[in-house]
């Protein structure tokens, strides 16, 4: 785990996570520790949810976040009256989860959650259980087909997984909301390995033909997310599962995702390596051009077998190996244009002659 990423795991978050996981252990028996992978921040830091700070968005689906401290005081005064009811609901949902799934070993961990292997008791189906810590100001949104507000990550997964489904995104089977955690039940591809580990384990690295196949699927799933109104914001090797036999991919982890909009984002959420240069210089970036920049960094890592240094201003001057085909070099440098308006669209990438 890179030091830059680990530094984002705040003392507050660690304290809250440890207290909450102790309570969850007694109910779901989920062992493990916490570390950090991705995070969000703004040019001028402000207080808020340390896992995923809220963004003002207009349009449909509608962003509906919790109230401000000034208009939340009356609700807090009645908190003691609602706690017994909340505990009963929490107990019911926990029992429902435990009745359906048998949790096995730990798969992965982050500063605010863990992922486990599990089995569905009714048919033995292999699933992945993602437990995400909730915060006091957890972000909720409404989406078509649901009258109630949903936790952001669950809602965005609902959007990308609704029929007709894209084969390159992880499938959400169901989810549970507890008082302190959100539990996502995901279909578990088998066999699979994350793309970073897959690349590292290959002697001699990936061939250009293999990179073509992986990148084409990744661009298609990024386009699918956009069409469903979702901006993933953290497409990277660690968030792509690959079948080592077929090279079919699955995009995972929508913890940094947001509703897609055509206006600039002033908050970066994701991994520092993938920060587009316009955010570094101006404090804003657009969803599509920012995604294309990240795809360029991903493509470079897969083709060259190494990741570029974390110096966004220098990406346009990257030394592209001569052994790569002219078409791959052309597309790579197009995606990594310093000016966002000079980068290709996702459709233009798919239409590029490299594919």
C-alpha cells in the first residue's frame, strides 16, 4: 500500500471504525483490521463525512443529504425516543442477514470497511460481503424506482446494476442498512484476481493484445456508468477484477462514486496517482475528461508494467517505450493530454483504431 494513500486514513476515522467494528463483531462475527486505499478531499478542506464528502448536485436522481446542524437540533432532541425502535429494526435486519449468509474469511480491508467471502445458505452461492462504516452525516440520495432515500453507494450500485446489465460491473444482489454499517451483498466472480496482482504475477507482464482486451472492457464499463448517471471516480487496477483464464473484467468498489453531472466537480475522490492536472491547477475537473485521464494512467501502467510517478504536471512528458505499437502510443498520449478539452471522449476511445 502506497504511503500517499495510507496518509489519508484519519485518526478520527480509525477511532470510529474500531469502536463500530467491535460492536459489529458480536453480531456478525467479522474479524479483521483497517487500512486505507482511496480517499476524497477538496482544495479547501472542510468538515464532513471523512469517507465521502457530499457534493451539491442538481437534476435527477436528486441528492438528498442530511440536514445542517441548525435544523437538525429538534431531531436530536427526540433521538432518545426513537432509539428503542431503531434497535429493534437493527436486530431484525442483523438476524435476517445472519439467516441468509455464512461469512467466511476476510478478502480485503480499508479505512472504513471490510470485504469478506461468504456463502448464501439457500443454494451455496459464493458471494462477497462488503461492510462499510456509516457516519453521522452519511449521504443519502433518491433514485428512480425508490420512494425513500438510499445510502449513496447502495443507490449508485442499484443504478449501474439495473437491467439491462453490463457484464463488466460487479453485481449487487441485495443490501442491508444497520445503525452503524451498510452491508452490500455482491456476486463473487470465480476465478478472479484484482488486476494489479494479476499484472504483478505475470512473468514478462501483459502483452499489448491482452491490454487491448482489458482496456476495451474498462472503457465500456466507464461508458455504461455514465449512461446510468454514475461517476465511479476511482477506476484503477485494484478496483478491477479479472478472470485469469478469460481476461473478462468486473469493475468494483463504488465507495468514491457520485452522481454524474455535466458541470465541474470541485472535490476529488479517489487515488492520488489518478488526479487530473486540471484539478491540481484549478481545483475543478469534469467527469468525462477526468475519467479519460485516469484511463490513460491505467493504460500506461498495463502497457509499461510500471506506474508513473505521482507528478501530474509531468504526465504529458512521459517517456513512452518504443516497442509499443504506433496506435497504442497515439491513444495513450491522447488520453494524457494536459488540457482536458484536447482529450478524447469515451466513445472516441472505443472508436480508436488501436481497438
